[in-house]
């Protein structure tokens, strides 16, 4: 009789344990990390949409190990302390058992963004022209350069404003439009009167400039310096 009672109690305990386990959820470390990465990717895509978008890769540097067990389907929320995109960020992960908060913890995240951009395929020195021989459109990681990259090969000539290392992304701040008149170059100086009478003489540019810029020029014929406006390629106009 006693043995029957013990067996019944054991059976009831097993049944009770099985019943309490019904509806329980277990989230593995791998699935947990996948959910976090997916949320970060969705958030990042919205943040960089106005900056041209790109292919996103998320790296979590301190992912905690261990399964998550809840009675209800776990809800994972990922928040950042700052608005906008950061390639390196400290985010907070919160875990909920249904509507019940369980815990939260910080994670360090590197979010990489890949896009085809202009890069140096050879070293480029300052004042050197950006050409097809020293640059190319290459798929590169540009997360920390968003808003500064050049996506197509420039139609107008560009000149480097600093030394650029091989395989580096060429940023807008690294280049400038090649001026229509170069400093110390020989140019045409056009003297133009109010009646549109024009006289053209050889001259020297004392400063570089693009069309519309005011520069100083020196007439080789008269050996005098004039204020002129760059009016064309290798040409500046002096109003008289």
C-alpha cells in the first residue's frame, strides 16, 4: 500500500512538472544573437537610408552566453543611448517574459556598412590629379565615412588636397575640383572694355582659380599685375 502511494506521488509530480513546462520557451544563445543583430540591422537601414544606404554587417563584441528560458515567448528590445547612426556604439538589450521585464545589459556593437566607392588603388600625393590610373570604384567598408564618400568616378577633374594611401577610401575632404587656372601657369589675359572691345595678351596666373573666381594675374607684355576674373580654361578677364 505504501509503495503504491509513493508511486502515485511520483507520477503526480512528473505530471505536474510536465504541465508546468507546457508553453515554456527556451531561446538559445545563437537565436538570441540573431534577434539582436536583426533588430540592429533594421534600425541601421533606416538611419542610413538618407545617406545612400548600403550592405550592413553587425558584430557584437561581448555577447553573453547561455540560453534564455521564459514562460511566455520572450520579447527582445535593443536601444541606443544616442539618436542616429554610430559605427561603434554601446547599446542596451532588454528581455521581457511577455509583458514582464526580466533583465537588461549593455553590448558593444560594431556596425559595418559596405558600398561601392572611389578608392585609391595606388598612393596619391598632394596636388596630384585623381585619374583612372590611381583610383577605382571598389566595394569598401564606409560606416565611419557616411556622407563623405564619392560613389562615382568624377566627371570633372579632381586634385588631391593631401597624401592618400593605397587602398584608402577617397573622401570629399581629400580632394578639390581641379582649378581652371593653375598658379604660375601661362594664361591668356583678356582686356575687355565697356564697349566689348577685347585685347588678348600672354600672362601669368599668380593664383589658382576656377571660373568666376577673382585672381591676380601678371601681363608678360606690360609687366604689370591686374585683378582679373577667371573666364575660361587658362583664361582670365580684366575689365577696363
